[in-house]
């Protein structure tokens, strides 16, 4: 995940680790705690869509307030996932690539 502004997964993980370190949060960033936090943030993202019709959910980014909430919750999910992977030494992009390759084998195109 590299963008033109130079941000990549490793840079984001370093920034998140630095953010936590400055605040003394490392003792709380255990795999269990990060997995729980990730689940909570994913649930907060789901909550936005909970009672929407498929059509309403497809148009959710048209409302500025809701779009802001979606972006914030998606960012929270990604932040906790990146921190979780950093703590456990998981190369998240390699893991994703490998999973896609396995899925391509399991579910071949018709």
C-alpha cells in the first residue's frame, strides 16, 4: 500500500508505534487487546450500516456526516489491524497476497 505521498504500510506502522510509545501505551498493545480493539472498531463500522437497505448502504458516502464516520471507522479498523500485525510480526501485504492466491485456487473463475 504505497501512495504518491510516500506513505506505506511500514511507515504507518512506525507512526502508530511512535504514537503509542510517546503515550506509554505499549504495555496495553498485546495481541489479545489489539484483536479486541479491532473487533470493536469493526463493529462500530457495521453499526453505521446496520439498518440500511442495500440501496441506502450503497449511497452512504453521499452524506458528508455519515461519510466522515465511515472514513473514521475504516481508519480505526486499519490502524488496529496494522498495530496487531506489527506486534506479531505479520507482513500484512504478503499475507493478503498469499490469501488471494489460495482463494484463486479454491474458487477458480468459471
